[in-house]
């Protein structure tokens, strides 16, 4: 019966058979109840798997699939991170569940969109940014390494600061010319 429910609600995923063989658990509206518990913590009850408290949501593909492939995780009694399962498509869940999962994601990820770059200074292998985001003027520090600036779509970038917070430039080409010159002096890949 559970396999039938998974077939009705699941989204095709590359390598699906391999994932099934390795214990990959799909979380669907048919087998999972997700709700907000005490202290605004996310809780999850999985049919045949029990109740998990203090659950957090983690995006598996944060840029390409922000509403798909969301891993629900908890910390066990040994203080180890454990995966409950994966929501392949958040949009198949009721609105209250979608809202609760999105609120968990907001707590998990600090994300700002950069509109202007006032300055970037390089010292000791670190880049010190002074930018304007949708929330106002901010400063952050990023290691000057290739893996700290990822592609975002065709012409955008995601910058990961020293605390793994995400600063997004949706389109580098749309930055003012002076801002773009400052940016490409340091982030040229």
C-alpha cells in the first residue's frame, strides 16, 4: 500500500532505484505528517518510522530546486545528524506544511540579495565586502577561494561568507558598471 502511495505522489528522480536500495525514504503527504510543535520547532511523524522532534529542513539543491529535494533531519541522542527522509516536491503538501518547512529553511539559511557593491578589500586571503542588500547596507567576510563563489543561473553568483551565509547576485551584468568592475577584480571565474 505504501508503494502505491509513493508511486502516486513521487516525482521521478535520477537513479531512483539505487536510492531505494540504499534506504532512501520519500516523505509524501500519504506517509508523513509535518507540523509545528512547542517553541516553534518542526516535528515530523513518518508512518512506520515514528515521531521526530526538533526537525530541521535542509535544501539538497538550493539554487536549482528551492522547493524540491528537501532533506528533513534531526540530531540523535549521540549528537549525530540523522536524515529522516527527503521531500521530493514540497508543493504536493498542504499550505500549512509548506509554510512550516519554509520557516524552518529561513532559520537554517541566512540569504541576502546584493544590489550594490560599495567596496571589496583583500587581506590575509579574505575578502571584506561592503554591500547594499534588500535589507540595507551590510558588511561580510568571505575566504578568497574558488569554492566560495558559485554560479547562480546564467550570469549570477552566490557568495558564501565565513559563516556559510549566502549572498546572491542574481545577475552580475546588471550591477552598475563601477560595482561590476570592483566585483570582477576579485571574483573573475
